[in-house]
C-alpha cells in the first residue's frame, strides 16, 4: 500500500493505474477507523480494481474548535487496517495541502444542507461537500462509498454529484452496529461508560418506531414515541428527530404510505451521536 501526502504524489499513482485501464473506488474518512469504515472498504475492494482511502480530519466541518481538537487521530493503526483490507493507496494530506492560502471557493447544496440536521450543525454540510468535491476532483474515482448512518450527509453528497454532473457513482452502505445495537462511530470512544450505555436509547427508539409503523401508526405517532423515549433517558439531550420522505427529503406527515427516513441526533455529555433508519410501509 502506498502512502501519499501530496496531491501530486497521489495523482501519479492513479495515472499509472488508469493507463492500465483499471477501475478505481474511493473511501473518504477522517481516520479513527472502525468496522463501519472497513465495511465501506470491503465494498470498494469488491467492486473495483484499485481502491484509494483518504484520512483527513477536515476542519471546515467542525462547528467547535474543541470538537476538532478532541477528534481521535490514530494514523498508524488506521494504515495497518487499510493495508490488511487490501487498500492500494491512502491519501493523508495536511490542512495546507487541502486548503492553500488565499482560497475562497466553497461547494454547498443550498437547501438540503441548511435544513433538518443542518440546522443543528450550521455549516457542517458545507464543509463536507467542499472537502468531498476536492477529493473527487483529486482522485477521479469511478465510485465512492459512504455509510448510511449519516443519512442526510449521504443525500447531500448524492445531490451535489447530480447537480454538478460529477462522474462518480455514490454507494450507500448499511450502518454497522456494535453487538448491543449502538451505531459505530469514531466518536464512540469519547463516551463515558455511563453515556455509552445511555447511547443505546437511539437504536432502541428506532426499533420501537419500526414496530409502531408496522401497526399502522402515523408519522406523528412515531415522532412522539421516539422523543418520549429519548427524553426519558436522563443522560441524553435530544437535538433533532426528523422524519422525511426518502425520495424528496421533505418532512413526512400522516399515514406512512411511502418510504420514510428517520434521522436522530442527541448529545451524551459533549459527544453528539447520530442514528437513522429507513422504514418502508
């Protein structure tokens, strides 16, 4: 596995593969890799001749500097996992490499990035789309792989690719969970033991909502059940419970007649956890 720290290094490697007619998959990460990331890598290596993974803690998608500073950084362990999984090259640029002095261009989905969870984390999705657009331009991958846990983020990226006619196919990969149901996240290591247990209320509330939906409950019934369950957990602070029509991302209401997406975010101490579920009637 080749480790590239500059754009020019990575492009030389990719040019060699392209000259041989090989297909290329991309997995973008901020490091602190877990089994969820590795499921993305597994899909990428299955579908493509070559795979590039990126490790870059992107400062523009963090609202608080303290959150950026606290983000775990485990480069050596990450590279060992990626190499064992068959990744061909890993791109680990500096902040200066990705954001050179004097740059002023951003990429933003103006509606989708500023609704729902975008209101909870102002500017977050703008930072995501800007860095992902940069990485897509640098790598030129045939396909890129993202987890479904970040439900709105996945749809923001899909919207960006459609709107800007980017020639990269976006693949959503099922959320990986711990044995007890907690959605895997690099932030989980920052949870106290008590908050780690409390965090299970997110997956439990989604499971309860799915059971209710099967009985003919309305969107409003699901919203009430979820918020009541999370609010009953003293260590949880609910930030958002958004239920949308999967195809349009408009807020859903009334009887469930088409696929809906439920997006949750809650704070446990100073750690924001996300979870999601699609429900089809």
